[in-house]
C-alpha cells in the first residue's frame, strides 16, 4: 500500500497500515493508492515537482486524479526546511500581590543651588548663640550670688585668701564672657532680623523701606536700640500678618529688656565702691542685672521662635469659603416657614 506526501511528494510504502504524517517533512500523507490509481498508472515524477499524474503527455488541467489526490506545486531542489514551531509561552503569570513596576512615583531632585536661600544666619545658629548666652548669664549670676554669700560670712570670720580670690576672679571672667556673648547675640539677632525682613518684603514684591545702616544702627547702638529694635520687630510682624499672635511676647520682651538695661547701667555705675556695704549692694544689683538679662534673652528667643515657627512662604492668613449671606437668609426663611406650619395654633384640638 503506497501513500504519497502532499508536501514533498515522496511515496511511502506503508504496507497494510495506513499512516497520516510524512516521516520526512511531517506533511500530510494522502489516501492510500487503490486499484483505480494502479490502473491509471499513476507515477510521481522523479524527485519532487507536480503531484501524481495520469499521463505525461496529458496537460495537468485535463488529467483526472483519483479521490484523495490534489495538484501541489513544489519548488525544485532540496526539501524545504521544517517549519519553526512557536515556543510555548508557559503558564499564565500570577502574582500574590499587585505589581508595582508601573506605580512608582519618580520625583526629580531639587537643585539646592537653584533654591532661593534667605540671607542671614540660620535658625540653628541663632538658637545655639542664645542658649550659650543664657548659660553664661546664669553662671555669672550664680557666681555673684556665691560671692554675696561669702561677703556675709566674711563679716564674722576671716576667709581663706584662695577662696576669696578664686570667687572674685571667677566672677570677673564670667562677667567678661557674658559681655562678649551678649554682644554676639545682639549681632546675630540683628543679622537674622535684616534677613527675615528682606525675605518677607521680597515675598510680597516690595523692597524693605528701612535701609541697612538704619537697621544695624537701630539694633546695635546702646540705648538707641531700646526704642528702635522693637519697632523693627513690630514692622516685621505686621508685614507677615502675625502681629496679633506676637503682640504680647514682643511687649513683655520690650519691658524686660528696658528693665535689664536700667539695672545693668546702675550696677556698672555703683561698681567702683570701696566700702564693704557698698560692695555687697553692688553684688546684689549685679546678680539681679544678670537675671534680668537672662530673662530678656529668653523672651527674645521666644519672639524668635514665634517667627521661625512658620516660614515666610507660608503666611498665617488663610482664605476660606464663606457661604453667601443671601443663601443663608433664604434657607433661614424656609426653615422658619416649615417650623411655623408644623406648630399648631393654641386653643385648637388636633383631632377636630
């Protein structure tokens, strides 16, 4: 029993067992050759070309093929390469969680060099300077308090010269350091105030009405700064629309600062006394002056924190949506009408 491949035209002797696929090119095998095809003398051409023919002299269109045969054009030469089978895709992917390769937000890093920087010292530097100043003022007040206690003890007994000299010189050294720290705090706060005012006015699109030299002179010149430095701070609070919250801290700081300056001037004026009682009185006055200076620096730090609690770019004023007054009036009238209709008149029986 012969079967012909419909693809390559090869004849296969399958004997008495019918096959479906060509062992050579994996093409489809035609139906087995029967007696009709043997009578017709069907013989395929040598190699590959046209399929089974009924006669070499008969044109292909007039040749009659038995059932199960068809004409197939095959290119001459070697057999065509086998068809590439598609690689299996595998199982459908399943995820135990939501894939996030397309849900990642990417933000471009902000160039720190292009970001606007506010002039003046940083907030951390100002706080550090004020804290160190308060520590030195507290230490100086404690040293003068110990000195006053030793003066009381010295009225009844003689002190060791090393103890008396050590306490005296410790008080002098701390006083000098305190003076330098107070000046440093004044300079740092002045620079911060100038930078803050420049940033606040620039944010609102206008220049600072005060010149640089007037701000420095009004904040650093003694006695003059008592009148002008708080005014500059109040102007800054007004520009930032923050004066309502900072009015009381500024007023308390101003009063304590004036009192501290007055007591300090009085203690300096009485520091040249030579009598024992005058020296003791001056020691008490100096101790009080240091404590008032400590309170003034602490209140100044509170005012500073009141400004730094909120940056210049985020003002305290917020715009909120307020409903229209006419709409509220109409709603109120409708509500009153409904309430009036729901209420029964007096003297009527509801069942009548």
